[in-house]
C-alpha cells in the first residue's frame, strides 16, 4: 500500500475538466502491468489501456497491490466492500467502462483494521467467455464494483441496443435481469439482495 492520502493522486486529471488528450499520470510498472498492457488514447481522446499480447479467457492479469484507502467514493475510486473504497495509482485507473467488458475486476474486502490480506485488494482477470487479443482495450463493467456511482454518465461503449445499459449509475439502479448477465463482486450481490428485500442500504 502506498503511504499517501486519497486526494494525493499526483498528476491524475479528471478527464471531464479538460478537452483533448491527457498524459497518463502513472507508470505501467505499478502492479507489474508494463509487460501486459500499454497506454492508448481512445476515440474520445481519453486514456485507455490495451493488451500487449493475447491472453486466454479467464486468465489472471495482475493483482491490485498498489492502492490508497479512500474515505469516500470518487470518480476514480473502486469500491471493495459495502463501506470501503480504494484509489489505484496505476494504469488500472484508466480502465474504462463497457457493457461488453473484456476483463473482470474481483475485489477483496478489507480486514477490520482497514488493511487487506497480504496487501492485495483485488485481481484483474480476462472475462470467462472470450480471449483478450493483442490491441484489445481493457474494459470492465463498472456496476460490478460500484453500487451507487458518485458520477453517473451516459454510456458510450457502443454496444448494440438491448446490450448497452444506456446510463451508468451503479448496480443499485439496474434490474436483476441485466445484472445477471455480468460478473458481480460479493458486496454488490449482497447490496442488491438487501435492496430487493427492502432492507435499508
């Protein structure tokens, strides 16, 4: 874990505050990503990450072991349990949302003292139903980690009508018929169960 505060993200620029390409804030050596991914600007000029080589379906990409505990959900954080969030000062922060994701991000809940077992708070894997080819963008389904997103947005993933969810606001706002198509983290499944039972979340 980095000994930084959650707002101490040197060089990370909110992409909604500026037009045009923004240089990536972090080297790909963090989380040992330099051998498997590279930076690229997507069609909208935002940073994205793409695979350097072919990775088979379901295969391990990396563990998330470089992180900063975050007191609240932010536009750049990842939710790791019902009440915990992390900032990830590495190329992982540039993995965009898609309704047809190429990877899954499985997160692990923190211990009672806020630390993570063996310093690992998550794992990136290729989705189970198809390979990740060299040059493919790494994308994940944001509601798989985020129950209520702090900054909703209209999805631009380009998936066909009936596949794209249209507006990404977090898992709380999606029907089970949609959520059932995706890998979901345990805390999201538990929060959806609470939602559906009428329990207060």
